[in-house]
C-alpha cells in the first residue's frame, strides 16, 4: 500500500480540482451548499432530493457539496509527506530510498515551513487584491484583517469566515497551526512530546488526540459559531492529519489488484455520501474521502495518473490563483450557461497556475 511520489501528486491533483470546482460552484445561487465548517440538515436533505431526481446541473451540485473534501486529502498527504521526509523516508516512497533529512530544531522547522506558506500566500493575496479592486464589488479591507492575513493568524478571529478574503486563504493559517502541533507534539524525534515516548506511547498519544479532537465536535451546536471556529482551526483538522501520520508510520506493502482498489474506492465514496447526511456521522466522512482518493489513484491507468500528477505538481499555484479567475469569470455562469463559465474558469486557472508556479519558485530561490 505504498504511495509513490507520482501517486501522491495525482492525489493532490484530484484534491485541488475538487477544491477549485467547489469554490466556483458553491457561489452559484441554485447550487446545494456544502457542510464544511458547520452542518445544516437542510443542505444534506436537499442533496438527497437532488440525487433522487438528478438534472443536468447535478455535477455542479456535487462539486458544490463535496468539492471541499479536497482539503482533508491535502491534510492527509501533508502528514504522509512529513513522515516520509523527516521520520522514515527510506521505505515509504515506494521508489529509490532517500537519505533522511537532517533533524532541525523546532524553531527552524516551523520558521522554514512558515516562510514557504508566506510566499505562496503573499503572491496569491497581492494579485487577488489588485484584481478585486479592478472588478465590480471589491471587498472593504480593514487594517487589522490585512495584518492578520499576512501573519496567517486570522483563523483565530472569533468569526474567521467574516474576515478571511479570499475565502480559501483560511488554509494557510490552519497549516501554520498544524506544523506547530506536529513539530512540538506529534513528531517522533527530539524536541517533541512524542519523541520522548516509546513507539507504542507515541501512537497512543496520536490516537488519543485524534479521538478527542474528533468527538469533541459532537458537543457543539451543528450550525453554531463555536463549531465554525473549531473547524476553521487545527482542532477540526487534526483527526484526518493524524490519520495520515498513522497511515505513513504503519504502512506496509501488499499486492492488490487494480479492480480491488477500484471497488474499495467506490465503496468508500458511497460511505462518504451516506455519512454526509447525518451530523453524528458527518465528522468521520473525511476519512473515507482520503481512502477513496487513495484507492482511486491506485486503480487508474498510468496515463491518467501521470496527467493528474501534473495537475498536482502545480496544485499550490492553483490554490492561490483560482480566487482570481473565479472573481473575473463567475459572471458567465451567473448570467448564462453554468458549464460554459465553469470550463473557462478551469482552463484559465490551470494556465494562470503555471505562471504563478514559476513566480513562486523564483521568489523561493531568492
């Protein structure tokens, strides 16, 4: 069950396509809205009604409702990548063994990852603000909100969804928190709590944190601001992140046929749909999304995996630039054909992402 670099990139490709398509379609008035940070039974019931009587717009509805699940896939892969890079790289890539990264102090680890996130965020944020003020209905930016965005701490605001714009940029603040928790608590090495424990002890600690942060969500009002804040920050993301850590640390190679992976992918996808219709089950749906995407990539032909991997390799640039193309092109779908605007938006986002990818890499080199 090894994940190669190409398969990891392909999983990122699927995840970013879901996120990009979701962040376009859920702004369209007729579309069923997602249950991402809070849970609305109305949204779930409307999804079931649409599935019972599908129309031409059903694909746009599905992108709107399920596309945000690309975020858990990124969290899963981030955890997997950290284990591969810093904990046990010699045999988790499924490719030629690589040397372990030299151990960094907690400060250097957090600072280096903060810098990478800042460069990506700053490039996308600056470009978006320019486009925002050259197009109708620009946002009114307040000084404090801009500072919090640049520092990537705006998730801590009591109502983060009211101050983070463009909306997808909440992910940067989340990842800052995740890197801090990983390095200080979950990392199996010196300078962390887990590093002071045995292998069994570190696993038990990770499972305990997973269980607490997962089931604590059930004590919130499903539509309340408290649950919204909880899931905007690392508490709501830690369960699937730790799932990725445990997967990477306990991974094993087992020969499985492509048709079996395809079957597992379909079953996990069906489970995700079923679990997304009830609040008490909704909190575990991201696990099945990750399983489904993993099995799907394992079952796809090599040419398809290679294509998705190419998309995955520019996923960071797609993430920071898709809000720009959405702001410019979404009027096409508001005023006419939904899928015409969606196709133009997707193609434009990919092309712009290639440009942004070069810009981000150039800045990082300097």
